[in-house]
C-alpha cells in the first residue's frame, strides 16, 4: 500500500446502465446470485439484517483450521491464491528459461521457497553474520551505525520508521518522512493494556522471544533476560507512540523541519550525517509525523545501556527473518501469531510461498495473472460503471442540503479530478537488476528487500511517479489515495460476489458498485475531505460547512461506538469513521445509480426477491463471513474497518430505501426513526 492510502478491505460493485458487454466469465457463474439457501428466512430482516441475509451460510461454513476468518472476501482470496499457485507451479517447472527473464525470476523465487530441505539444512545460517556483527558493538555510535546498516541492507527497522513518501502539501514532490515505530506487537495497546486477552498475548510474545534467542545459542537464563530487555525497550517506545485515532489527523502528522532543526531535537542523532548514510543525501527538509516520539526515542539512546541495545538489535534481525528460516523458527513464529489471531493450523507452505511471491515480485507475477485471468472487457465494463457512479455522486453533492454552494463547487471540482485505475498498471514495475537464485531463498528475499529500499530512496529529487500502484493485480481489495486523488481497483476484486457479467444489475451495483462508491466517498471522508483535487492537504471548506460536516460525522462515531462485537470491546467509532463514512456514501451512490438503470426502474423479481431487495442482499453477501474472537479483537484494536456484520447493519439502518425494500417498521430491532437516519453524502 502507498503511504496514506485507505483501502476497502475489499468491496466492489459493477453493472452499467447502457448496453452490457458479456464476455465469458472466468469462473462458472453460480446458479443463483442471491441464494435463499444461504439466508436465514426465519429471522426478520428488520431485526437482524446480516443474519437474515447470511445466517444459514454461517451455520454451514465453520472457519477452517488454517484461517482466522471465513467468508466472501477470504474465499475469493483463497481462489485467487489457487490460481497463483497453478501459475507458479507451471513456471517453476518450465526448463530452460533465460536467466533474468520474468518467468525465471518468478518461478525460481517460488522454487527456492518450496525447497524445504535446503531451508532446513541452512538453519539460521542466513542471519549468523548479522548476529556476529552486532556482538562486536562496543559504543553508542556503533549502535547507531548498526541501525543505519540494518535499514540500508533491509535487515530491520529499529527504533523508528523512515521512508520516502509524497509531501502532502506539495504532492508532486517526494520527501523523507519520519514516523514512530520500533515495536513488534501490532499496536501500542498490546504493551499498555492488562486485560486477560492482552496478558495472554504478552506471554506468547515473551515466549516467542525466548524461543528465538534460545535457538540462536543463548542459554535459557540468558534468553529469558534478553526477552525482558527487549520488552522494556519496546514498552517505552509504545508509551511514547501516538494512538491510531490521534494519527488520523493529517495536519498533526505534518511537521516540516529543516534537517538541522530536527537534529537539534534529537541530540544523539545527527541527521546531517545520518541521512546520507541512509542513502538520502541532499535533503534540506524532512517531515516528522510524531516529533514527541523522536525526543523520547533519542533520550532512550543514552539512558539505555549499549548491551541492551545490542539485544534489541539482534531481536530486529531475528523477528525479521524467523518466517523464512528453518522449521523451528517458523513454528515459533506461528505459535506467537496464532495466539494473536486464533489461527489453529499453520498455512500450508505452498500458500505461504505464493503469497510471498505476490508480496515480493507482485508486478511480475501480476503480468502472468492478468494475461490468464483478466479480460479487457471487464476493464471496459468497470470504466462505464465508474463513470455512472461518478456522475451520480456529482448529482448527490449538488443536492446536499447542508452545504454552501461555495464548498459544493470545490467538492465537484475534486470529484472531476479523480484518477481511476482499473485491473493492472499501464506501466509495470520490472524490479530491474534483482537476481533470483533457485537455490537461495534467504538471499532472494534479501536482494528483493534491498532493491525495494534502493528504489524508494532513488525517488528523492524526482517527481512523484503517478503510474505506480499500491496493490498487486491479484489483490481482492481496492483503495483511495488522498495525495494521488485516485481510486484503484485491482483485477482480483472484479469477480463474484462483487461482480459477474452474468449477474443482474442489482447484484453488481450492490457488490462492486458499493465498492466503487466507497472508494469515491473516501475522497470526502474525515481525512480525505482535508485534501483538495490536486491531492494537496489544504482546507477548501467554509467554516460553517466544516462544522456541519463534523456534527453529522459525529453521529456516525456515536453509532459505531455502540457496537460491542467481542468481550467488552466496542468498535472505536473514531478509528473506523473514514471507512464507515465510505460505506454509507458508497451504498447511497450505488443505489441511486442502480435506480437509473432500466432494471432498477422496473424493480423485477428474480429468485423471489425484488431488485431493491437484491441490491441490499448483494451488499450483505459481500460482507458475509465470521471471524475467530482473537482475530476480531485484533481487528478492533488495529483496523480502521469495522467487522463485516456492523458494516452491513450499521449502514443499511441509515438508508430509507432499505426500510421500504424489507418493510421495516417501528418495533423491529434495527428500526431508526427517519429523523435519526444519518445523511451525509
Ligand atoms: Zn475504505
């Protein structure tokens, strides 16, 4: 993902109002696009819509042992993964591929990762030199040199985050950006909370560290001590980090410093020297997302003994490579992550490796994927659909009754400036110069990571490359980038249940249509609305309009704060606000666009449901699925997306047409009086 971009988690929709193009479906279409056999017709839709739409499917489809959730998205991802595996098996067994060719590199990376015998035999050889180097450190300057070395050689990201990104107030320019970091568990909350679930995760993390230190030669006593040392450092860093909610304010994260002034705030870290060492020379200014964090991290450099930093730096190496070393390391890594996510059984190696190739050389593998699994007609169909939805969102903005003409004009200008990317990049990333050796898995991963680092720093001083994508083509997801003002739909999401050429408009508009509307609405959510049509972080609202927008969005915050999916954990209304706004806007835009189609106007019954009913059932079907409680707890802590049930029910309750479609009345459990239904876009 590109920095700052917001994704759908995945959600799409399709269908155009004009003549339909109907090429062959990649997958055979299901007999029924809305199948009553998946629903629970004994539940009243107005009492529990998600259960009504998905209840029987849920009962009949337990979560497989090697998954943390199961439902529409994950099943589609699984099918895509199978397609990738079949491509990878083919290219990895094709003899005589020219060295350096696309197929050689993709096939040999996969083959090297599948060679479990060689990986087992290597043990932790791939990181021995790193551990020896760290053992020789004797002073604080050497600690800092090692932090630089690890970054430049893609061996870890100790203490803080740094990278090259778009300058959000000058979005055509690349700039160095510093961010808080230095911790391992997925959020600061895991270090700071002390409820039973968190304590269990802390214990698993401790055990993970002890195991890895033991596997690399520490005595039991020393490993125990090392784990405590790392934890103390990470907890101090976590305490200095901002919360995810606080980080949603893009202006608070935009702190431009001259390199000299930033160095004054971090006396142990002289950035005039360190930036060139990080291969980022010639910079006058940098962005520091959380300046207070850097003061604390810097002070820790002198308050913490050098020997403790050595342990922490070793842990950076260990955790960064555990998943790719021999089975003892992989098992320890899984034991920890299974406590976090609830996954019972390790993902098979072949699936881990296809994900690895997608994550490492995704735009090479993606070229093979789209050649076989994506039709140009699907792209054309999406272009038409996006145009329909864009026009409809424009109509809706013009009709909004709470906004002045002055702000509306600017909103429409922003909408007109959207860039749309569909399927796959026009210009592929070719990872020039990355050598892939069939017999060296660890070396391959290292070379790819170093290439990525070098590529990103090479962008400094160059204009932002707008052709780049933040997701690979097979990804079942979509995103909006506020600094690019672009909506992006990878090929992977343009499949059922989001989209199918054979489906009626209601199904496609309720699926991929809502997804498109969702991504467009991100341009006008709590964060996106702070960027203009050029992608510049700059206020374009009148004060009164902005105040009213905040009043209305607060109602969405309050609504979602009220949901309690697991334990005593509620959805964080402020963390999920942007996504919840995007869902609400998305369904409104998609429904109105659907009603402009011929089918939407006649509202025909198919398989026993009217067009309007099918639209909302399709939306609920996209979010069909269940999660393990552990995964749910993690999502509530870290993820800006609400769980699927609440995305469904929490959205439809604000849509008048949903009440009409299912005859929802006062007294039904989900019923909201018309004046309480939240209207924004
Ligand atoms: Zn989203």
